[in-house]
C-alpha cells in the first residue's frame, strides 16, 4: 500500500508540471522566432565570468518579450557586472563565489522568478533571438525544450571534427541507455517550465549539469522537444571547454545518473521526443567585441 501511495504521489507531482497555467494558443506565426503571444513570464539565466566584451552583444539581442534577465557572476575581474547593468537597468545580479557552471546555473534558477526559465551562455555563441523557438513548445504540452545543432535549421560555426565525433558517440550512447531520441547531447541551450526544477532535483556543480539536465528530463518522463539552434563562434576570449576532459565528465555523469538517480516521477509513461523544424533566416549581423569603457562612459557621462 505504501509503495502504491508513493507511486500515485509521484505521478501527481509530475502532472503539476503538465498543468502550468500557460496559454495554449499557438503562436500567430511559426516562421518568426520573435512572434510569441502573451503568456507566462520568461526568465533568462546567464552565468558569467569575465565576459565584459561579450555580454553587451548578448543583452542587446535579448527579445523584448523576455521579462527578466539574471546573470550569475563568478568573481569577474573585468567589470562584467557594471557593463551588464549599464546596458540593462533591470538586470538581476547574483554574486556567486563558488566555482562551477552548475553552481552558477542552480543559483540563477533559484533567483529567477519567471514561469519559464531559459539558460544561455554569455560568450555570444547562443543567439538570444532564438528564445522564441524554445518558448513556443512550452506554450503547448511540452515541459522541457533543448536546442540542437543537427535538427533542420540548426548548425554550428564552432564544432571541430573531434568534438562532432565525440558528441555523436555520446548522443548515441545516451539514446541507447535512456531509450530516448536526442539528436544533440552536448549543447546547453535549454528552456523548461519552472515546475520542472522540483522534478529534476539538480545537484551538479560543474559543466556536467547540462548532461544531468538532459538525462534526468528523459528519466523523469518529461515531455521533451528539440528545436534547431545555430551555434556561433564565441565573440572574444578562449573557451573553457576541453574536449577529452569534458567528454569523460559527460560520460561519467551519464553513467551515474542512469544507475543511481531515481526520478520522483518513476512509473510515469516516457514521452516521445518531438523535433521542431524551421528555416532559420541566415542574416548576418555584427559580432565584434565591445570595449567595456565605451559602455561605461555613456553611463557616467562627461
């Protein structure tokens, strides 16, 4: 009787995610990422570490329908926070002294107030103008949406042959053990309903949080959609990504999550992953580093 009660309780908790009061009206146009109808609030969470030259481009590309932008700064020494505040007065800043992308994202998720949460990198590799494509499936019956560089309309300016090969191998392995249908495992442009945080129970401190999110979403039986995304080269600075080191971390996290994490929605019927295809307009736009002093001088005045 106790196990049956626990199972029913877990299913009820899972259904809370499904019953979020978001308008189910379809977008007026599925050909324009910015065409998002009036609906639940959107928070964008951006971890930052010395991104003063890159964050201006990211914030200036932020769609008007985004209600809240949260940056989680990991002890930047280049006045990233000052530059961000100069561009967006209402920005929410979380000062995170602990190291790790996972720590930063979890702090940002806790601070975010929106009904929908979008995670975005600060280096200019992810275009904020694509956010509408992530939000649209969440307006309907989906709980969790992830970007893919391999769905029609997606692509990458940054994938080397080695990274592409490793990603395909890890994606294939994940699909085999999870009985899922992801097309792109190692890409962290993700959006989800706020209620998913209770289900996903995130714990990772480092880069592996992206894998933790994806594996746990599948194991929890969340309704998942993939949308195409164009990964851009970072605007300036060197990437912290190391192919072999981070590949092993992804593999280790995947194994740990598969064998040891028990979803609170255990027993919920797994959902088929839906892929949303669209034609991304290949419009060129300036992507050059911003001189932080030029931004701050406008604020301080003569």
